[in-house]
DNA sequence: TTCGGATGTTTAACCGTTTACACAGCCGTC
DNA sequence: GACGGCTGTGTAAACGGTTAAACATCCGAA
């Protein structure tokens, strides 16, 4: 990057605060004060400065401002992927609240890779955002936890507030805000809904050990069974990732494996439910006449296929994350909040008489 | 913001390059060179520095780096909304390519408001990103065009490359890269598909004057009709926004208005197709037995409801935008590229015998 | 022995802001 | 009329990096 070689460089460059000051016939300090409004200034001066700003089409350099000690008004969000509807909605909530509070939004994606997540957090640290919001599911082994805990402390030191959104706390000594929603409660509620309709053999699609979201949803499923004194059959828990084609695969294999030994299905999320529904239909089974189906998330596919599901406040999650982060005056605060969920009844569940 | 008040401040702060230099027993310049790799350095020095960096958990301050003349490795993207699947996929493409090229991604949303888009671009200008990518639909009146043209020139001056993604150029004198996909061609192809199946009365759902995307799709529809010498009936063009519930509304009102005067429907996008399908089913009309249905975009709902549609390379669009922007050595380059589309045949279209 | 590169390091200037401090008027009071 | 407070502005020192230019070494060649 060439410095200004000659005193009179011919290549044009964006105008700086000095240009504005010169043109308005005042000092740079005055310009800065007029623009930030940090100090009172005389009306005449103010209008001279504003005119120069307009004429030169001046915008402040965010880097210089950030360096000079003004914390950049920005919020960073780290998600698995932007296309996944759950993350998209949370991200939208973050965006909305960020804009409302006059903040810029920096986004990083991880593809679900813990290593890439750690690297991304490191990158966000360089940016000195006011908050770093980590969203969603990740397989967290001991080494990961330890490194992330270290980063968390570093973020606090740098004045950034860490927020874990929809994932469990890292530990008591790690300074972070945790915003969750009630996975276990929602799963409990919808399983109870199926049980109350008379179903006893309920297939759970999407078990995945090590991932926190499926784990807490399956916990709710099991608790509801226990509460209704229905025996728990581990063979009814099918393993698979939280994607549409996995739902299709799981259901297809299950139906190919032998006679149908369930009357209802609880899918770990709506996408899996949509995939499973397709597999059911291909085998001539209709929802809800032959098989009842329930999902989790209340996202786009649920409305399209009339799915009874658990509504999750995705966008509120994102908004809350930003709000809490900006509220906490001193970064490094630890806090914990859980948002509620509720069932949305459509027409994929039918009473079972057996 | 308090400067360091006393020579010995007690409050801890993140470590700087000076701390690293002191600890490694070298100068700051050496540390910088080792870290950026801009100059060769002795292996012994290098390892001393790297150890100090590790021990102090040092990360460089992005603002300082940006200010010192190194263009920050970042790309800015401005979209209507993050949840809308089309934008989400384009954004994902941008993200992917940005990460691949070692760039950070800044995201702004506009909610479709031209005023907010202009403000967001201004904000991005302050950030000095390498590229500013504007995605999608906007109503562009003369005043908007003129102001955006001004911003475009300012961006070029500041060294940022402007990219218009999925929207028409601003004018010949405006320095911008334009990456589009073939809306008209896609609409032409799928309308021809319906016509070849024997349909003559094809309802177009989602006309919207002033918005570029619907306008170019309806153009393709009309061209196909003309090519097949089928008379064009303006009454078959129904007006509405590109949202699912609008599709539902349009179809519902149409069916309530009088006897059904069409055998096929071409929806301006998949979401509208999904909404329309729901309205059709509620009236006892089945797809494709009673009515054939085609969409545009090939996004999530299309797979769920077995929709014949036009595949749009959303993610490729995003990737290409980033690639072209970073390729063009001198910002302010003007360039134009159009990506192709193709039909995806599922089972929502049936031959019509009349 | 002296000189001319390599090689690797330090010194110091600069990027564009913000802001503590100093200072100049002006006005009202004792 | 000297003084103190109040306003508004200017001066200059940070902020934390990068890098051109100057400067030490060391090594081989003349």
C-alpha cells in the first residue's frame, strides 16, 4: 500500500475530516464535535460544517473511529448456515434488533464445524463488536469447551459481550449470557398431545447423541412417556441428522425393515417431519389417517403440509440476545434466560383407537 | 472513554503488538512482519514472536490494521430480509465464497425500503469493505437511481467494488458489476412447458409493476404466449406481492370471483405457488388433476409439494458476485454477467385435453 | 584489509478519528 | 475594574497497527 508519495498526489481519495475542516474554516476538533454532537457548538459553526460535509460528500472512517476509542456499533452473529430456516429466523431477529438499536451486523457461518466456529470467534474478537452471538447446535467436547471458555474470557477483556443462543452454558466461571428456549418442555407437551390422542407407540425421528438440541427434545419425549406410564422402547428412537432428506431416509428404512410398529411419529424438527411425510406417502400411508405426525419449530414446511408442531420463538430469540447483550453495561456478565414454547395444532394428528 | 489515566493502570486490557514485542524482546515492526509475513525474518525470531503471541493470546486490532492502510478483508451484502429463502440462499453463496477467499461478511437488511437501502449503503461505505453487494428487488424511481449512482461513484473512490445482484444496471456511467440470472428466459421456458402440455388459459399470479423481478418474469410469460400464437388476456394476470399468503389470497379471490376460466397457473415464485395450492385444495381442486401449477425459484416449498418449477442458481449467484468483485483489480469496474436457469419437472403439471 | 551486498532489525512517520486540556472572549458581580 | 464562570474553539496527544528508510551485522570477494 503506497503512502502518499509526493506532496501533491493526483489520485483522488475519499475526503477526510481534515478536508471538511479546511473547507469550513474551522479545526478538525470542531468538525468532530459537530458531527458527534458530543459538545455544544454555535449554530453558525454548525451550519458551516454541515455544508462542507454535504459538499464534500464526507463520511467518517469507521476504522479510525473505532481505533480512537469509540466502540464500533456492531453486533456479530455466528451460525451454522444462513439457509437453514431456524438460523435464518434467529438471524433475522438479531438483524431487526440490531438495526433498531442502530447497530451494524457482522455474520459468520461455521457449517457446524466446531473448529471453524472457534476460528470465527477469534475473527470476531479482532472486530471488537459489542456482542458476539453464538447460535445453535454444536458437538461440544472437553477440548472445545476449554478453548471456548478461554475465548469467552478474552472477549470480556476486550469489552465484547458473549451470548450463547439456544445452547447450554459453558460453565459457571465463563462470562456469558445464555438465551434458550424450552426444548424439553415443548417436546414434553407435544408428546403428551399425541399420548392424549390415544397413541402408545410413538416413533421418535432424529435422535443424535452429543448434539444438545436433539438431546433435550428426546428428553422431553421420554419424560412425557414416563408421566403417562407408557413403557419406553429404545427401538422407537431412530438416529439421524436434522435435515429433510435424513427424515426421508429414516422413515423409508424403517418402513422397509419390517411391519409398521408405530401409530404416530414425533420428528425432532419440521424438516424431518416433511421428509418423513414424503416417505410415508410413497408407501401409500396417509397423514393423519394412517399415521399421525408431529414436528418441532413451526417453520415454513409446517404451514405447507398442515403439520401439528411446537412453535419456537426464533426471531424473539435473536432479538432477546441482542437486547440483553446491549443492556448489560459491563461485558462479561453472566445471565440466563429461557423463552417458552407452545403447541400449534394443525391437522396431522388424529385420535387413535386401539 | 477514559484515556489511560495513570501510568500504571490497574484495569486489564487486551494485549497489543507492543506487549508482544516487549515479551519477545524485539521491536513492533518485527512482530508485525512475522505476523503478516510481508518480509522474511529469521527462524529464531519468528519462533520467539509466535511464542509471545500464544502466551499473551494476542489478536490484532482490526481497526488499527484497517486504518494503517490495509484494506479490511471484508465483503458487505445488503438484502431485503434474511429469512426470505431466495435471499438466504444468495447470502449463503456470498458467505461461502467470502470464507473461501478469507473474507469476513457484513450483512445489512432493508425490508425492501429504498430509503433504508440507501442508508445502509452509506453505512457500508464507512466500513471500507472490499465489495458491497446489493441483492434483489427494489422499486427504483428516478431520485433513487440518481442518489445510488452518486453512492456508487463514492464507493469506487473509496476503493470498494459495487455489485448489483439480480437487479438491472443503474446506467452506463455508473461503475458497478451486474450479476443476473435469466428471469425472462426461465419464464419463457416454463410457460412453453405448460403450453406444450395443451394449456391455453394460463393464470399468472404475482404481477407487480415497478418491481424488476416480476416484470421480467411476466415478460417471459407474454413472449411465450406470443411465440405459440396464443392470445394474451390481461385479465389472466393477477396482481400481488411475492409472499406465500399473497398467493393464497390471490387464488382465493379469483376462485370466489366467478367460474374457473383457466386450466393452469404460473406463479411468479414457489412461495406464491404454495399459497395458491392451498387455496385450490380448500376449494376441492387438486393439483395437477384439476389444475396444473408451475412456480419459479426451486426453493424449499417446491420439493415439499412436488412443484414443477424453474431452477435458479441462487447460491452460485452469491458466489459469482463475490468472485467477480474480488477479481476486478481496480474497483469501479463495470461488468455484466447473466447466469442461466433450467426447468425442474416434478408432478404438478398434467397434459390438458381441450 | 577493505568494500559491497545480503540479511534482518529498529526507528519513526503515518492512517483518520476522538477528546483532555488550554485558552480566548464575553457577561454579570462585587 | 478586576474577577470568576460560562461558551465555544483550537492544539495536540492518544488509539494500535503497517511500512519506508536507515542501520547494524555478517560473509565472501577483490
